[in-house]
C-alpha cells in the first residue's frame, strides 16, 4: 500500500493538473497583490475573482475560504508539518524534529518576497491573526502524539512536556517571522528561529 501511494505521488502531473496549478497560482498572486495594495479586510472575493479573470464559483472551487487566498489551504501546512516529523528517524530529538517541520512549512512559499508579504499581512491584520491562532492550536494537538513518542517517559509527565515543547517552537516561529517582517525581510527566518530557541532554552 505504501509503495502504491509513493508511485501515485511520483506520477507526472497531467495537463489538467498543470492547468489547475497555474490557475490556482494566478488567483493566489492576484489575491496577495490586492491584499497588499488595499488591505485584507478591505478586499472582497468579487474583486479578486474579477482581477483574476474567473467567476466567484470557480474561485471557491480552488479555495474554500478567504483566508486560504492568503497562502493556499493552511491545512496543507499542518499536513506538511506532521508528515515531515513522522518521516524523520526515531533517533531525531524533539527540537530537531520540530525544526525540520518548521523549515518544511516555510519552504512552501514560492519566493522570499511572497513570504514577506504573507507574514506582513498575517501579523498586521487582526482577523488573520485570530484565524492563525485557532489553526495553530489545532496543529499543536496534531503534533502532540508525534512529539510524545520522541520523549523519554522516565523523566516525568510526557504529555505536559510535549505540550510545552511544541508551544515553545510555535512561539519561536512567531517571534522569528515578526522580527523578519520588522527587518523588511533581511536575514533568514530559520536563523532567527534558532536565535529565539537558544534564548528560551538558555
């Protein structure tokens, strides 16, 4: 079964798949441009559809919510995070595993400029911050059993320690991306993440 899944994943994309990917990318780029120019809350779905040259019905076939238009389906981020950590060797420690997951999620951005605009909008728009917090808490719960499995049960309550470690990693990611945005995209987010983590861990 695993081999079949890997074969399906490695199969070349069809013309239909490539067409959908191009249309999806164009809609995302249009949405990001309008969000940057006008503000997220001020931009309507109707405006994005019109600028992208598609109907609102077509737009919603690609993206389920307005939030998804900021950077694609955010559930995909959670899936990449859990998949990356699940696939690491068992000897990888919890901090190493979480760092690998964070790096994999950041690599989903098509460009440095795109990442900068997305994080700027995320950190400066109250409605987006609220939505991100809700999703982040769900991602943390999804990661809990994966991180618990990498912790030593002999050292005490694995559950509370795993929750603390995961929450710390996400807090460091937030601090790193906020600093990166304040610095107008200078430097590397993962370097900032490592600095944040070093400060917390002493």
